[in-house]
């Protein structure tokens, strides 16, 4: 995820950066309007229920006020104290997913560059599923054990709320013992989603068979009319065969393409640069600090809200992925572009290593 600071207030005119309404238009989450020009369309997504927990590192004390202002700017359903809660996670224990010590306030996110990540994650999960209760679970640091502890806390919150999703817009390189971490993504009635990464290769936890891996696409916006013209693979989007995870049963239908390895991504959404999304984050630069943000962090955050608003509420990520792979007509097949080391993977008909099944087409199959 990368963001570029803009002038005070979102300077819509002259830019074709995405808004909640333009994303909803492009993906048929609302009644489509001709062109889906982000400077024109205003119909936002509705729906969403139960809970979404966003897991990030460090503390953003401006999270709630920024989310309120973002919602007001784009005409979203307002967020209330009853439907939004910041939760501090304890320090991670010695084993993945365990926690130790008290849940104290983490260090300031602005010192570590995580404030923009948090703003993006809460603003667009709320935009895509405004009816869901939203938890921002803040890990003590961006170390894996602290993040995995926060995932455990997030899982408990979502399960207690009757089910929903855990959003993980972060990841790191694969490692030999990652299969021992996979069980922390199996809490009943919780679906986990993670970003596939913004460079060639495979990241974890997106590579886990217990996680929905979300890659990035590159939308084309006409410089003359502002209209959406189509999607291609994003060349920087992560994807490929896992080095350590075996092919899960829900990918047996693409076994001839991926061999015996878990393959990512599963699905994709808008994430490329030059068609960034507007995010408000005032922690570092103060009031009116809007950013143009891109990356698979954007993609996974939107997909998390879309899955919630689809109201299917699968009992696990495995069940969610089984539904997705059985419902290809619920996704826009991306057939142009490339990705991977040396641009070795091509987007093609059907599933591919660049965009998986493709981008969302309404709420079917989610």
C-alpha cells in the first residue's frame, strides 16, 4: 500500500481517483451508471451486518474522527460509537496466535507509517459494508507474533458478534514453518482475507489455504470522458504458487494449472497506481490531509466489505473459497495484462496467477 499526500480536501476535478461510489458502480454493487466517472457518480453501497475486524499495527488516535469525516465527505451512512470500536491487542506470545501481558495502548502509528494503512482499512470496509459493526484491532507492533495475537483477538470479537470477516491488508515473505500458523485462521464463523502483495511473488498469510487471497487489478479510466473502460491485471500484484502450502481441495479444478501447490490470488479488485483511491488521514499532516492510495491493501479492504455485504456469512474461509471457486460467474474474468517475476504470468481466460478468478461482479458467489 502506498499513498501520495494531496492538497487540503479531495481535489476531485482533474483527477480520476476512485471513490466508494465509483467502486460500487464498477463492480455493480449498486445500479450502474454510465461510465462510473468518480467525479460524477454518488450512489454508495448499502447493506452489511454482523462484524468486520480490521487488524493493523500501532495506534491511530484519529481513526474515529477521520472515519466520520470520510463518511460525511462521500455521503456514506454515518459511523456511530456503537458500531465502531478500537481494541488494543496484547503483546504476542511465544507461539503464533497466542498473547501475553495486558492490552495496553500501542505506540503512535504515525511514527511507523501505519496510520494511512489503518485509515484506508476502516474507511473502505465501512464504505462497502456500512451496516457492519467495525472493530479496529491494533497490534503492539508490526512483528509477526504481535500481528498474529491481534488476529486472535479479532477472531474472538467477530465470532462473538455472530460471525463476519477479519481483514489483513499486510503480509510478509513465505517461510518453512508457515503451515504451523495456518490454524489461527480457522475460528468458526470467521472468514479471513489478506492482500497478495504489491510486488512479484507470494506473501503470507495470503498463501494460507485458510485465507482468501486478494490481488490487484488495473482499471482503465478515459482521460477524455472520465469513464471506466475495463480492467487488466496489475503488473505489480502478488501471485504465484506457494513454496510450502499444498493445493487445497477448492483449487482441484485448476490443478492442471497450479500443480500440487496452493496458488494465489483467489480473487482481485482495483489496486493499481494512477487510479488510486481517496483516503483521509489527519494524524501526521493535520486536518484536510487526503491521500491517493493504491495497492492490494485497497483491493482486499474493498473485497472484505463486499463479502460482508453479500450476507452469505460462510462458516470458514475454506467454505467461502469453495463457494467462490464454484461461482465463476460472480467475477469479471480479467484476460489482459501480466504479472510475476519477469512478467512471466499472463492474465488469461479463467483463473490465472495475476488475478485469480477475477474482480467482483455484484454480490453473487461471495
